């Protein structure tokens, strides 16, 4: 797959958790809708494309390893 063409792509489907790909970064930086996969499934169930607002991903964690808790030992 080649680079994301912002002149043709209007929606990017992705999971909510996972690595932040270059394509997803580009989409978020260029106001291309990044939607949860549930948008597809729910739209199929109801029989038409649902509005995006309930399925938009605002940000994605780009960390694949758990973060250390911020604690101090006495």
C-alpha cells in the first residue's frame, strides 16, 4: 500500500488501541475522519451509513508497552 492520498481519502478506519501509523497521523493532522471499526458494523446492521460523530477516534495511544505507574518508594 502506498502513501495516503488526502485528495481522495475521506475516512480512515482503525482500532482505538495500537501503534500510531504514519497514515493515521497524516489523517489526524489533515482533518480526515478517523473512525472506529464499529462504524462499519453498526452501519451494516441498520442498513445505511451512520453519522460519524459517535465513532470518531480523537487520539490513539502509540505505546505498545505498559507505562510504569508514577510512584515513589519510602
